[in-house]
C-alpha cells in the first residue's frame, strides 16, 4: 500500500513542478513577443521617416532577425536582449 502512496505523491509533485516550469516559459515567451512587437513598430516608423538606408537601421534589422530566430528556438532571454539592442540602433539611426 505504501508503494502506491509514494507513487501518487511523486506523480502530484512532478505535475506541480511541470506546471511551474511552463508558467515561467510562458512569461518569458510573452516578454520576448512584446519586445519584438515594440522593436518592429519602431523599425517600421524609422523606415517611414526615411531612415531605412542607414547603417544603424541595417544593424537593427539584423538584430531583429536574430531575435526572431531566438524566439523560434525558445531562447527567450536572447530574444529580449537582441530586441533591446535593435531598439538602441533604431534610436541611433534617427539621430543620423
């Protein structure tokens, strides 16, 4: 009888831990998605203002491609980092 109780406790514990891990992943995924959305909006605005030919604009576009790739492979920290770097270069492209 004790073997079944131990199995039940371990099953419930593993399900609980799995749920916690999934929640963190979802939060990281959401942060990544939001960072990409903002960066792409800023990139589109910079393009509409005529900054598409600058070196900084090109760097930003490359970083956003890397961020999107990171999102695809679920490397969310890298995704957010690249999106933030892209936003920096977008701001720099507007300065001229």
